């Protein structure tokens, strides 16, 4: 005669509570990790904004150059035919409000691409070349400021604007068509005798189309 044994399965409430607690703990850890990532990202964003604000304040106080616009020109000679490259860059600059101004004759411009490098100094007589840049006042002959090249005055103040010419074709070898091709990275640095170094970087558009003038500002 066999004895019948009945087995009873009892639910373990403690184990169920432990698993539930573990799930809640893991969820809290994930939430904390996501929150930490958001906080770190926000902190870096605020840091970048603070640095940009500080740089702007330094520029205004130190009298640094304020770049207003950069324009590429595919036909600077006015021949009526566009080159395949940007051969001249026109740069419109002024100085920050409240600054003490800039002696442009002391400003050097570093013009750099992946395969060219030039240090340019001001030449209002011979014009732009592979070693010089030109500058004219806009509008011309604006009275009561410090820009008067004919009398040896090259002072840039906040109430006048200069149009600079950089001959990137000459820097690239000259002859026309040796300037900036589409999708070309380019850096222009202004080294004033006194004040903050100002850098402008852009990448030319992927295509120029039929346009003579190419806006390079903020590219």
C-alpha cells in the first residue's frame, strides 16, 4: 500500500517584494543617470555661453576688431566672366562701441587654408597682393575720424567702416582661378598691435552656381 503525499506550494511574499524593490531601484538609477546627463549637458552649454559673452565683453573693452561681413568675389577685375574659384575676399570691419579704436597699420592678417599660408600687412598704395591687404573707407572720405591714409592716419573707430581686400588668388599662385574652390575651409585671423586676436573660419559653399559674389559670413 502506497502512502499518498500531498505537496503544497506556498507563495513567497518576501521574494515578490524583493523583486519589486529591485525593479524600483533600477528605475531610480536610470532616472538619476539621465538626470545627471541632462545636468552635465546644461552645464557645458552654460559654460560655452558664458565664454562667448566674456569674449564679446573683452573685445568691446580691449578695442578689438568687429567683423561685420565677408564676401567672396569670383570676378574682382570686372571682366564679366566668373572664375571657378573665389579670387578675392572683401571684409567689412569696424571697432566695438566704446573701444579706443585700432591702428590698422599695425594689424597683420593671417590667411590660411589647408595648403596656403600668408601673413599680410596693410598697403593702401600698391593694393592687395600675396603679402599685403588693401583697405578703403566706406563711405569714402568720411570726415572727423582717424582714417586718412593720404596723411599717414590709419585709425579705425566705431563710427567708421573699412572694406578690406584679400587677394586669395595671388596667395594661391596668381593668374586667376587659383583662389578658393567650393567646399574649402579657410581661416582669417586679425592680429592687432594691441587687443584681442580675432579669428574667422568658414567653409565655402558646395557650389557657386552663376553668382559672382558669395556670402561667406557665418558659414
